[in-house]
C-alpha cells in the first residue's frame, strides 16, 4: 500500500540535493556579451534590455574588468557604429578604426590574456540595410561576396587582439573561408566559436535595438528554420569539417532539443547563447512581480547546461557568476 521506492529521500535537505546534483554551473561556464558604441560619451541603457548597456570604451573596460573579477569564462564583443558610418558593404567592420576593432584593442590592452576575448564576426551592425552580408543588385544576400568581407573582418579582429572569433552570419562556407584567411595572415592561434546552428528567431528583437540595427524584413534566407532539427547537426558537421574550434546553438531556451543533439555528437566544446529576448522576457516578468527573478535566471542557466552546453553566453554572466 505504501511505496518502498522513495526518490524524495534525496531531496530532503539542501545538502543532500547539492550532493546529488547532476548539473553544475560555475562562473567559468559563463560568457558575457557586451556592446561598445561609437559616438556616445556615457553608457546608454538599452530600453528593451534593462540592465544592459551600450558602452563607451571606458565603461566597456570597467564592465569587462568586473566580469573578469567575477570569474566569467570570457566576453563576446559587439560593435555599434554611428548610423552615419554604416554603408552597403559594412566598411566599419573591416576598418581598424571601426568601433568593434577599437573596442577589441582596448580590451586586449587592459586584460591581456586574463580572460578570453571574443568578437562577433558579422556585418549586420555595420551595414546600412542591416543584413549579415552584402547584397546582390536584386537585393538578395550574396553568400560568396560576403565571405570575402568576413575574411577581411576576421583578420582585422585578430590583428586587434581577439582570441576567438564568432562568425554569426550563417553564410555557407564561412568557417573555412575565415580559417584560410586567418592562416594566410599568420593568425594560426586565433580560433573560431562557430555559430553553427543559428535559427531565425523572433526572440532576437531586443538585440536589434541594442545594436541600432537597420534591418527591414528578416533573415530567413540564411538563418535556420525553427521547424528543422536534423539540419542543425548537418550544419555542425559542415562547420567541424571547415575547422570550427567550438560550435554554438542559438537561441538557447526554445532550442534545448537541438542543443542536446549537438552535445551528443560534437567532439569540440559546445556553447549556447541565451539571447536578448530570453533576457528581456525574464526581466519583464520579474519587474511585474510575476516570477522570482534570481531563481528564474539560475533555473534557465542550469537548464541550458543540463541540455548539453559547456559554455553559456548570457547577459547575466557577471551577476550570476557573483552568486555561484
Ligand atoms: C548577428 C547577431 C545577432 C545576435 C547575435 N549576433 C542578431 C541576429 O542574428 O539578428 C543576437 C543576439 C541576441 O539576440 O541577444 N550579428
């Protein structure tokens, strides 16, 4: 009549639960995405991401030092150029004086090798049309012409001190092209965290404000369709064959099944990106008093680790690292 098997025994006290926890979350697992903006003289809070800022070079440096002091595994830098500096080719991405390259040099000179400095290798912040690549005359995103731009961007970022590049544009062949370009420039030591399985997602909405995106329309001709699962492991296999040093699944929370698939097959470290919309949803619900903010953050990060991420990119990296 009464049960013999009682799983509740192992849930009885916090100490027992801690002893038997299968998944761990440590500061080194967390990577902080950061935004550095040109033409501002004070950090600017992003309206749709309360608590996240577009940084000046000085505030970037300070926030990165705080992240490192909290023990995070690394930082991922995005550049926000002045609107008048955008053009069809995204010239600011390859200009050594472009804001992202200046930000990288600042981080490198302040932090050296004390953390892992990563750079977003994608044109969308720098193009006046907001797409991740250059366009054909007909307005389509031109895969192969874009690869040439990515190679130049990658070399400029490596020259500026990035340890790892994050190609996030979902162009076919981007990892191989960047690898060849880096090697030809003598940057054999600079690796790639490939955004291998990146889905076209409505949850990127707040990021578009964060980087002042000019995009009209969507990215469905290059980012993956959320209906597809097998395609993600195919994309990962291609990136591995092209020389990816690590792979990423993005977004995280609506794609935990994909993350598990990738973790099961990948011989290299797997990252997942808890994106802007995930941040904003939890933040907004907590601001309304509808959920316990800190518990929800920790639960979300734990679920991403449990699904198979070695590394989690999250806007809460510094704060969460401080709790752990
Ligand atoms: C593209 C890029 C995007 C994000 C990271 N890299 C935007 C997009 O694909 O539209 C989204 C990150 C986020 O939403 O937090 N450079």
